[in-house]
């Protein structure tokens, strides 16, 4: 794991890197991002409806194939989800878009 990867692991996507606690909060629900430029980050999905989780996400990042573009992440169909706070599911990298 290189230095950039170590910085991202266990952090929440969108949290300020200078924040005193950029990690997950115990009362929130997260999806773990797997693969791609945001591998190891957690995405806050607290309060999302099942349909929203099923749709996946396009997350803005300077680390994608196109700087300032979006990295695409989707859940695997049929993969179990844990209810409640903590890491409930995984979103897998499927590509980049400008």
C-alpha cells in the first residue's frame, strides 16, 4: 500500500482531509468503496433508500482517469447488506467518466 492509499483507508469520502476526525462516526451508515481511485474510502449512505443504494454512485475525484471527473461505483446484485450503523455494504469500482 502506497502513501496515498494509506491516507484514504478508513476515511469518509468528502470529509476534509484536515478535519480532526475524518473517519466514520458510530451512528452513521456507510458503504465501503472497493477498487479504483477511491479504494478504501467509506461513503456515507445514512438515510439512503434501498433504491438509491441499488443505483450506485458517480463520485467526483481528482484521482480518476479524467481529473475532476467521476469514479463510478455500484453494489453487486444480491450481495447481502447489514442493517444499522457501520459498514452496511460495498460499492465496487466500475469505471470513470469525465
